[in-house]
C-alpha cells in the first residue's frame, strides 16, 4: 500500500458518477475508497477499494498531450485481445467513452495482486528471488514477442517500423523542446542515418521494465504485466532497446545511475549485455551490434520524460515527482551522444 496516496487535487474526479457507470459491470453497491498510485508519469492510475474487492482505474492526465498518446480505448483493446492468449495481462472490466463522467475515456480493470519492485527494496530479497525476477522478466518478454500478432492486425502498419519510430520520436522531441535541455539534433541525425531494417514484426509492450511487472515470488513467477499504453505491433529489438534504457548496471556512471527506478543493480541481476544475450538465445533472433537499439532506447526515454517536463514547466501538472525531469533529459541525451561519439 506504500504505492498509493490520497488523490491529488488536480487529479480528482466525480466518484459518484464513476461508480454509477461502473455499477452496470460489477455487483458492489457501496462507493469505493479512491486512492492514487504514486507511480506512472504519463497516464493517471487509481485504486478503487471496495469492501471485498480492489479494482484499478486508468485515465489520461489533464493538459496538453501528444495526439496519439493517452488513448484509453486503444490500451483497453490491446489488453482485451491479449488476455486470452497471454496470461500476464490483467483482466479488463469495462471501457467508458462517455466524457460527461470524467471528461475523457477511461477504463477499469482487475487489480493484480503481488509485489512491485521499484528503485529500492526494503524487504529481504534472496539470491533465488533475484534469479526468478531476472529469468521471468526476460522470458516474459520473449513469450510476448512470440504471440500471434494477427490478434492486433489493425495496429500493424507494415514494414518500416524502425524508420517510423525514429522520425516519430524525433518530431515529438522537437515539439516538446524547452530552453533548458539539449537540442538532441546530433542523436536524431545519427539514428536516421544508422537505422537498420526491421528484424521482425510482433506484439511489443513498449515499456517493459521491472516496475511495470507484478511478481509472485512465492510461486516463482510473474503475476501480471502493467502499463500497456505504448504497446503495438513492431520490431522486437526496438522493444528490447527501449526496455534496457531503464536498466542501470552496478558500475554505471553516477549521473545515469541516479536515474535508476528499478533494482536492476542488485547482485545477481544480469547486465544489459547479459540481458541482450539471453534474450537473443531464447528468442532465436540475431543481432551482431546492439548500439543502434541502445541509443534509440535512451533517446526515446528522453522524449517521454521531456514531454512530461514540458507540461510541468507550463504548469499543466504540479506533481513534485516531475521536478527533476529536466535534469534527467540532459543526462539521457548526453549518454546517447556518448554512445555515438
């Protein structure tokens, strides 16, 4: 429960109206206690505590947003289609497209019960726990990439995924640029000039990291995977590169290590290089040089953070967790530049 707090004033909504809509899909009659998850820098996530049941509500933030971002209907559709064939997806309850209730689309899902590990772990973690976390994290991604992507055929834009990603994220960065971060032009030019052909096309998560995974360590498995906002059909190595942008090794330089938000540094966790090697071994895919995907992952993460930083600078959100995001963008762009120097 340390992950939840009282709902921030700017993120409040009409609980009575929401419950009246939701009551069509559930049997609970009492109003829920509503709390807000601290995590999540993009969409807003709430815990609905009923006496004998806990549900989770997802909605977009208030303020200027990228046109394609924060699409609740899309996020709900992806998980609804995946759930029958990929057991790590939470159970969906309902999608609401009536904007009179909350001012936007939102959806409600079952809460996945288990352990979510963030920057620092308070409880005792054993070497066997770390092994389970590492193995299940890599295996879960490999298994996702093996799901038949035709279940999300409408998200498949065909070949050229890598090109579209480089161009799209570059446009987003330029549109969100503020005067206190690097221009990023060197990195964007390098990515455009060095982009490989797509290696494959499959369902990808887009934000695969430890703190988006709910673990059930007592049974040595993953209980569920959260935050499917960026999922689509695309290149699996781009997904892996995006995932590893969050992966801080034990011997990384202090500036990058300061951004760590997951316990990837624990003894027994694989390094980024070991993670890639294991993924390639299990998936059967080939990659002689992972540099492009690593640089892309760093740049893409910088863009995601910069879009939030621009909203924070403009006063569209007052979440104190975003106060250091400008510094984080500087660190990520500088690290990406160092990889291509």
